[in-house]
C-alpha cells in the first residue's frame, strides 16, 4: 500500500467518512439526548426514573462490549457493527414512540446494547481497514467528530425540543446512523472489515476447547458488572437507608467482575497492554469526575448561568480535538504522547481546582480545562493505536473491548462512590467539591505514574 496515502485520499475517503459519521452520530446523540431528556421525563411523568434512563445505557453496553469481543474475534467486525447499528436505530425509534417512562428506559437499554457493539467494532474496523501509519490520523479524526456536536448539539436539540418536541430529537438521530453505515460499507469494500481471524490465529486453535468455554463465561460476568453499575447509581442517590451496604456490595461485585473481564496484570500495571488499558480507565475517570462537578460548582457556588458554567466543557472539547490532531500528525512519539498527555491533564486539573479557593477568578478553571482537554486529546488516540497495533487480529476485539470496559467500569464505580460521598457532604459548604476534585487529581497522579509503564507498548 502507498505510504503517502491519506485517510482523505481516494482509496480511503469513503471508509473515513463512514467511521467519522458513526462517531459524529454517537457524539450528537449524546449531546442531543442529554438536552432533550428532561422534557421527556416531564412529559411522561417519569422524573423518578430520570437517572436510570442514563445509567441503563452504560449497564447494557458493558454486556454488549464483552459479547462484541468474542464475536468480532471469530467473525470480523462488520456483522457486529451492522447489528449494533440496527439495535441502536430500533432503540432510538422506540424511544421516540415511548408511551411511558418505563418504556423509554427499556428502549434506552437497547440503545446502550447497540452502542456497546458499535464501539468495539468501530475500533477493530479501523485496524482492519487502515494500515498502521494511518490509524493515528483516523483516531484523531474521530476526536474531531466529537467537537462540533459538543458545541452545537445542545443548542440545536434544545431548539428542536422547544419547537417540535423531544420525540423528534430521538427520531432524527437514527438517520445519521443509517447514512454513516451506508458510506462505511461503500467505502470499505475489498478491505478486511468482514474478514474473521484465520483459524490458526484463533485462541482455541492452540489452547483447546476448555479455554473457549471459559471465555464464554465473560458475558455472564459482564451481566454481574452491569447490575453492579446500576446498584452503584442507585446507592449514590442515598434514597434508601441501606445505601452504604448496597454501595459496598456493588463495589465488591464490580471488582470481582473486572478481575475476569480485564486482562491479567492490570492491577499491578504490568508493562505494555495491561498498563495501556489501565491508563485509559484512570484517565477517563479522572477527566469525567472533574467534568461532572466543575459546571455544578460554577452554578452552585459561583452563581453562573448554566450556559456560562458549561463553557469549560466546550473549551475542553476544542483543545481535545487539537490534541488528537497533533497526535495524528506524528509530531510526538507514542511514548511522548502518553506521558505528555498525562502531564497536561493533571496540570490542567490542578489549575482548574484553584477555582475552589476564595477570590480566584472563574476563568482560571477554563484555562485549566483547556490544558486538561489537550492532554487527554493527545493520549486517547495513542492508546487506541498502540492497543490495536500490539494485538493479533484474533485478539483485537478482546483488547479493544477491554480498553473501553476499563473506562466504563472504573468511571461508573467512581462516580457512584464520589456521588454518595458528595451527597453526604452537602451540608458542609464546599467540602463535597474539594473531595470530588481531590479524587480526580489523585486519579490524575495515578495516570501519570502508569503512563511510564504503558509507554513500554511502543516497543
């Protein structure tokens, strides 16, 4: 293959548009549905189920990510990708037609299941369609696909919700998915998108049927993990007097499930793939916790309007895309991208945390979040490229799934724990925010430490 080819050249343009379109669809649907969901909950008299409508998608995606890993490594990514998009589209249309909040929650469970299949299949699909030297640019393009929806998505979906109703928001998102899939199929003809791993690469070819049987226990453990995610979300509301016991039980169950679902060596940050996968979980969780509590602090303690409080999200999204673009250009080596990404994210969070101090201007948080977004933008595409590059074709599904599961499960666990402690500290001024940012910064320090071992995958 011509080494001078680009992702926007004639050979890869169609596939690039398809992958870009799928990422854009996911990003827009996230922004749009988050904006439209309050209206849906009010219209369906379902505010008590509001949190579950979001948590259920994370829970079901955990199961489908695990299934996707086994499915893709045996049949290739195309069929799981199409199946995931189909389930997602059905779930969105059912959401648009939901007569009750309970029905909407069930439909959201379908969309979560479909998005889990898509997420893993999309990563492996990039590895099958693009040569190694173009993958950094493609993952950088995916980050850019998240930028525009994060800026205009909330405003656009708000206008649609106000003038046409929330059902139109849910009903129009699937159109983007269908268009993206058509572009992807047309643009990836003749590639390895629908090619399974060869029989001699199959995990069962050298290790026997016993290992295969054990592998298929993973979806059962994924169900345990998804139930734990839901229990954590419920416990974080502290609505029941037994919430501490529920929180503890959920954390224990989740830890047991993670021990099965993620690669060996992840807890001791073994060099290479385990550290890369652990770094993704630590980095994504740190960023998400700060991302959740920073706008809330601005509204609650600094009395900013919602649109201005959310400026940090926009600033971080822009610099994230810039960092991903830089990573795709290959200006930095992979090890430099991982380490500098961790440094910038931690530095940015420390700067943003200064807004908790009396007398410090609010703009200091936006400066910090610009640095934090830039750091995660550099590191994220690099992690994905290294994980896929270090994986045999028969392991790409499993490792891509582990990369996403690490972030999803650790984020869910920490948000549940931090949310419960935050609620308990509500009567103590800014103590809850100090705790939340303290946890985020501690995870940032851990990310920086692990980045040194993760960089060993470059070799």
